[in-house]
């Protein structure tokens, strides 16, 4: 009934929508340029909030595992580059945070809302979604789907 308001995430097996967004340093990141690598997208509501920090720091703590599995990790939310840079510095995150101004990417990935709908996607090297979960799935679980 309220699917238009609370849509399901994109399904496993579907092609991931392409995107081009700036990171905290203004460098443009495009999915098309990441082909051949696994890509984890962590859509999260706010920089430096308790649950978001815990979720992203779990990926930080599994960074060596991600690298061994040819996997790049990106946090995504609409906050600005300055906020992202402070969060990265404070939490020692080894991966970029993308600025999704206006939640345009969030709309493509069905995470757009009054606040970002916390969702994690794993996209395979071929651009196909291999794993998706709302909430805070563990980094180990997400990385276990990397090919």
C-alpha cells in the first residue's frame, strides 16, 4: 500500500544504476570506472552519529579483508564534503564518503527519504548487485558475498 513511500531496495541480480558523485575531497567517483572491482555502498543517515559511526567503523576494521577480496567501500549520504572529511578524520576511515546532494543517487538506489534509509549494497565486478540489506548488516556478512 505504501510502496511508493517505502520501496524495497533494488533486488539481487539486477544491474546497479551508474552514478557519479564527488567524495569528501571533490574527486568524482563513478560506478562505471570501478568495473572489475567489488563495490560496497553504505547508505547511512548522518556523519558522526552513534549507529553510523559504529557501522562504518566496522568496515574500517575489516579493511584488510575488503582489500583481499578486491573490494572498495564507499559511505553515501547527502551531507557536505566538510562534514564527511571531519567524520573520516575523527573515525580514521580508510575509504571515501560520497556527497549525495539532493539524494539523487539515493533515489536510484531506493534509499531516499526524509532521512536516508540505511541500506548496504554489494555490487560485483560486473556491475550486478550481489547483496543488499536494509539496516546494519555486519561487514563480514557483506564481504562474504564478494566474488
